RNA sequence: GCGGGAAUAGCUCAGCGGUAGAGCGCCAGCCUUCCAAGCUGGGGGUCGCGGGUUCGAAUCCCGUUUCCCGCUCCA
């Protein structure tokens, strides 16, 4: 599929709008519309439930976005997140100024009649003695003066800028967890291993935002910091390494559980040169996006780096008392860090399908029922029959108390179904003449409605009294076939 | 920041010097008892913005902003 198709659908159907669009839009920022916010909330809710509420070893946290500036000194972000960069004026390549002298460079040597060859990093040319001044890649272009790239959003706490304390919008939610490690440990009486989870906004001045909501400067993370005792072993392996593997499996399974096709997911191990300054090992969960395989979630072994740094900078002890070994330990931490917006994009991309039905194109979002923004649409088959409309409205109001339900009577039934398909509504309930009967002919209604399933377009006839219990199952764990079996099929 | 492309209706796009168009969607009515049916009607755009050329600019020129795609970078 093409990303533009999805961008267009998202706008047209109220999932995602360009930020500040009436002013021409603003780069890299996107707003979630009425359906988008439901979808995103559902994703976050599923993540929270599966990773926090259903696990005895996990607790949650919601830390402030603005933190003490020293946090970012301790975490290493202030040093590592700001790089001086230079550009080649000829070939447009960009380089880190501080790494320029380390890399080999292309040289057109005047002493050898302008022959082109590569000189090792940091060394002068053996023939003419020249040192590198031009672009190391093309050997021809001049480089611009170094420019400072600050990947953190700097801001001021306090209304008077001169007197205010400089701080930063957090570039990751993780640090909020680390600085609260001891608070959580003490208040919740936790034993290793345990994890702290957090969902929240983070901000990075990405050099190259883009690909719709894939890389944005303001984004939402779903992070877990899972603390383990480095002195323990599991099946003969250090606990941190064993838990790293477990979390990779667990997280991969999570995406599959909510409908992402296995062959669109893969794990990619970082090689040594790619590792962040704190990481012992990192593996990414990648999804096959329209623009190629890209990271959904990074699962890193951050070792005891962060707790040690914060202990040092704050002067507070951030240790855990190991009763068995009668010693204080600094836990190691495994960090599964997922992007909420990226997940949402992956769920959308994976769910989007076009198919041909009776010679017409049908666009359907096969979203997992737990994620679908609206669960049920109630549709009257005939709009001018007031009894049908009244029954449909009544049904809608009843169902809406428990599930996100919409009512629509503004078009013919076929069109109404297609609209719901396009936004991924898993079930439609249709009220027809048989439901309410025909008082002119003295016929009583059967008080049954049709439930139509999105993916198969199959329909069953269900008594209104059963609806609540049927949707409990259809929107819970039960498979469609399992539920549908008990009811007569309706022809479409 | 550099290079390239683009900016016209909600969406997709045509128009490329002579008073703003199509398809789809949307809204209303008629019709219709189950998968984008039909008919009638309707709303909606100072053609990104600013300047210039011209009798006349969506169209040509200059500037500018924004978006998209590459490149550099991604904790």
C-alpha cells in the first residue's frame, strides 16, 4: 500500500489531521481526530492492561514532562544529544564535526597529478603532506562551519526568561522512572525483579521528521523499565540477559496478539557500533512499513547505568537490598520502549485492505476488535419508518452505555456498511421491518436484529434480548463462528 | 541545512493568459426491506501568501511560506 492513501483516509474519516492546518500546517506535528483518539486510547489501554494491570511484577507511573535540568546531565542527554554538524557544499552530505578527523578521506593529490585515493583518518597525504580540508566523501566540496544541533527542546521554567531556570522537555519518559525508582520501591514494597511502566509524551528535535506520524518531534512513548538483580542467574545465565530475551518474546507476541501479521514483524539486533552509550545490548522490533522496515520498539539492556548516574549526581542511594546475599545491589534494567504513534501507524497499515466485492472496491480496516475506535454501528434499514428508527435509536442508546456505538441513517444500507468498514467498526446491527412488524397488517415483530461481521460480511439474526450477552462475547474473547453458530444466518 | 517535487472544493485531480471545473464524498428530498443502486436539488474554492508583467494572471516572472521525497542524524 501507499502511505498517501492512508494519510488521505485518516484525514477524510477523522483519524489524523495535520497540526495547525488552517495556518498551512506545521512540520512533523499531527493531531488525532475523533476516531484517532479512540484508536490511540485503545492501544494505550491494551498496552497498560497487558503490561501493568495483568502482571503482578509491574506497577505504573506518570511522571512530569518538565524535570530538574540535572536529570539530563546525569542521563547523558545533554552531552550526547547535542552534536556539532557540518555540511558539504558540493555533495550535500552531512557529518558530525567531532568525528570528521576520525574518518578516512578522499584526496585528489596534486603531487600525483590529481590522482584520487583514500587517506586514512587523521593522517596527512603521504605524497604531498596535505591534511584534509574538504569533504571526506567526495573530496571536492567545501564544508560549512559547524552548526550546533540540539536534539532536546530547551525551555524556561518561570515567566521571566532571564531569571528562569533553563530546562528541557523530556526526550524520553524513562528518566522519570529512574528518578522515582526509590519512591516506587519504598511505597510499593517491591521485590526484584519488578518493572515500572509509563505512557507519556516525549520531545526530540529530530533532524529529519517525516513519514506521516512515524517520526515526529512530539511523540508518545510506552516504556517499561524492568529491574533485575544482576547477581541472580536464570538457567545459568545472568538475570538481565535472560529477561532481555523474555521481554523480546513478550513484546513481539503483543503486537501479534492485536492483529499484526507475523511476517510484517521482525527483530533486529543492534551491532556494537550502533549501541547507545548506556546499552549493553539492544534489539529493535521492526515493522514492514510502506517505506520499509522501521523500528516500532527498542528493547535495550541499559545495565545499571542510569541508576548509578542518578545516584552520583543526586547524592542519593539508589540501591536495592538483597536479603539473600545481605548486600545492596544496583539493579540492571531491561527497557522495552515502544512508540505509541508508531504502533498506531503499524496497526493501521496492517489493517488496511482493499478488496473487490460485487465488482466494487471495498476498503476495510481489519482492526482488532479491542483497538477499533467504534465497536458497534446501529443502522435502521428504512429511514422513513419511524418505528424502525425509534427502535434503532433505543438500541443505540442501550449499547452505547457499554461500548462505543454509533448511529447512522443517512444513506442506503450498503453505503452505511462501507462507511463502517472503512473505519474498522467490527459489528453492525441492522433493524428492519421484521424486527418491529407491520402494524397496518397486524403483524407483530420478531424483536430480532441482524448482526453483520466486518471481515466476513456474514450476518446472523439475533433477538434483541440477547444482544448484550452476544456482544460481551463478540467484543471479548469469543470467535465470530463460535457465537454465530447459535443463531440463524441472514442472507445478504 | 542542501537538492528535487508540489501547493486549485472534504478527498483525488484537470485547467497553464480571457468571468473557476470533473469524479468521488458530504447535506436535503424522493425512492429503496441488507452490502458504495437511481432521480432531483444543495452547500463548498478571494486557485498557499506577497509583489511584478499585462487591458486582463490559477496560468508568466520574482520573492516568501508550508508540505512531500531524498541526503546528513536518530538514545
